[in-house]
C-alpha cells in the first residue's frame, strides 16, 4: 500500500512539473524606449500601467535613460503590445516632438 501511494505521488509530481514547464516561458526582459518620460510621475504611470498587463511580472522605468525594462512572458505579451501602451500613455515621443 505504501509503495502504491509513493508511486502515485511521484507520478503526480511528474505531471505537475511537466505542466508547469509547458504553460509559459520564463520571464524575459524586454526593453522599450519611452522618450516622453520627464518626471517620477511619468515613470510611476508607465510602471503601474504595464504591471497590470497579463503576462507581465515586473517593470522598471528609468528616467535617466528613458528606457523601460519589462520582465514578461513573451508568449503572452509582445514588444509591440508594450510600445502601443506607452504610446497611448503619451510617452512614445519626447515633449515637444510630434
């Protein structure tokens, strides 16, 4: 009886491990330009908005470089999706550019 229980646990763990690996990729860093960011409020808006997207694990917006690092599952969210949101927020171009 004990060997059957151990066997079932091993089989269950195998299925669990296989399903975890196949559901999504490990988070990858995607770097996106946001030249329109000019203050800490801008970086907070970008970080908070992108962090709400499905597939996004974490976001870091750097005011000095005007770059945003997004750690995400690229099978769920693409660079284009991220760029579209940044454009909709108004940060795709520097202030004064059109």
